[in-house]
C-alpha cells in the first residue's frame, strides 16, 4: 500500500511539473496546483501508513517473542519439576 501511494505521488508530482511548464506562458496554474497538492497528500498518507504498519509489525513481533519466552519458561519449570520428582524417587 505504501509503495503504491509513493508511486502515485511520484506520478502526480511529475504531472504537476509538466503542467507547470505548460502553464508558464499562459498563467493557468490551477490544474498544476491540483496535481501538486494531490501528490503531496499521497506522499504524506504513504508515510503515515508506512509508520502505522511498522508499529503494528513491531507489536506483533514482540507479542510473539513474549509468548515464545513464556513457553520456554514453562517448559523449563516443567523440566525442573520432573527432575525434582525423579530425584525424590531416587532418594526413596
């Protein structure tokens, strides 16, 4: 999504540059300004969406790491409990 918005922004900015070059002699800048504003809006939107996606990815990665860590701790606790039971049986 971010890449698509950046590409659309680049196309819009290129169109606005072309329109500005055509409008110089006549002074009709409305369409060029329109494409310039659309390009800037798409650029900002793409950056915001990219930041939001990066934050979401980071949260999901940390959540997965926490779950993995909890599972490792539980398996370690279970292993030590089993060792304790075995040592008690051996002592009897």
